[in-house]
């Protein structure tokens, strides 16, 4: 290992010690600092964004194909989660050491972490895993990772701002790629004020598409400021009628859904014939009722999506560097106050993303 400066032997980190409540997250002040392998780098973490996947993994809320209520982690087959695990995907930091196979000139670089563990040389995501699940992530002072996952981004954004992008925006980009959202089309976005939802609004505008947002009461103006063409307030009367009113006869080409639950069938109703539905989350409930007649009589496409490919990540970096998307920092917390950070994250009283920083 080649280092720039003295690196401590232990660090502070938040460790997930088992499935369950927030008490399963332990702030440990004596975690060994990892040593990078030959093809890896060690970064000193400066900021790490939060995401829904970390919460669901902690809760074991992914179920199985045979039992939707079973305690299970994100990777249902071939589970790679072991305890204790340091979660955290949206990591930004500076390289302070490199493995024997990495050019020491990389020491000092500020990098944004591509959190995906691809496990393949092509762009298939069939065997994907992620940093913070299959290996330790960024809720810590230091993190080791494959050098190819550490990317310099040419931007004047702060570390905290840069840490709002990766998981949410990569997920959003993949959803829109899978649904083939095109210039001039209209996309209905649920959960529009959250990290992925707010990213979809911006990325839809990058494509020249028209986003219509569905959000909770009190967040309408914030979502409009992000670029939504119109907003429908969830829980305020007949959702289908409200959507038809705001689109004023314009067809809904794509639904990008992060809520599901009781909304699911209404979302299929508002899609035009041959429309496309894409989802990467289900904060309103993962088990839904589907009237297959709606699906096949309207010739609908239904897409499941998770994370993103190497090509998706490269596009995301380009959008950041070209200033075509902007960060949305909903709050910043010290790592030592992680319980409060995740409690506030779960309450969803913010717009954009929450970020934790080492003390």
C-alpha cells in the first residue's frame, strides 16, 4: 500500500449489526481502517448521501418470491450481506492510499464513487451487487474500493452537493432508459419530492420530456421549482381525475413509479395505450393488485429497474459536469448522529437528499 500521509489504524463508522429497527445501527469508534487490495484505492470519506435501499436492507424488507413478508435482503439470491456491515452508497472523498497495482499519482484525487459491483464485463445487471451491501460502504471515515469505481468529476460542486447524486440519479437514469423516455413525451412521476423522484424530474427535462409530478401535501411548490410541468397532490381526492385535469388531454407516455401500493392500478389507468410503466421502489407498499386485462388490452409495458449500468453512470457524470442537473441537499448530519439522520430520512419531510459527514 502506498500512502500520502499517516493513516490511523482505527476509525469511526456506523455498522449494521443485523436486520431490525434503528437500534441495529451501531456507531463504532474503533473500526479497523481497511487496507486497499492491489487493484483498490483507500478514500478518506468527506460526505455520503442516504437512500431508501439502506433502510429496506436494515429492515430485511425485501421478502422472497415465495413469501412477500419474509425477512430478506436486497439480493434475494446469492446473498452477499454479512454483519456487521457498513452501509452507504453515495460516497465522495479523497484518495489517500492506493494498492500495489494502482498509479500513486491518483493519491489526492477527489472522487465520486460508482457504488455498483457489476460482476460482469458487459452492461447486464442480472448479477449486480453494490458497495454498502456486498462490501463496506461510506458511512465511515475511510473506505476501500476498486480503483475503477472511483471517478474524478470535473465540477465546482462541494463534496456534500456531489454526494446527493449517485444512487438516486443513477437509479432514475436507468428507469428512464429502460422506459425509453423520449423528447416531447410526458412522464408521470410518483414520489416526486424524494431523491429518485426529484432526479427523474430533472433527467426528464434533460431528455426534452415533460414531467408531471405526484407528491405529498406541502411539497407542491418545491417540486414545481425542480422542473415539473404540473403537480398532483397525493391523497387529495380522485387521483385519476386530477391527473386527467392537469394534463388536459395530453397522453401519459410513461409512468415512473416509486410509490406503488394502492396507487398502482390508477397509474396503469392513466397510461396511454402502448404506454410504459417503470418502477425502482415501492414506498407505499410492494404488494399490489394487478388487473391483467388493463395490461394486455392496453398493450402496456411493465419494467422493473434497479441501480444502473456503467454507461448510465458515464452519462450521469456528463450531466453533472455540463451542469444539466443540480444537487438538492435536504439536510446535513454528522455521522455520530446517524440515528437522527435516518429517522428524519424515513419521515420524508424534506425535498431532495440527506447527507451525512464524518465528525
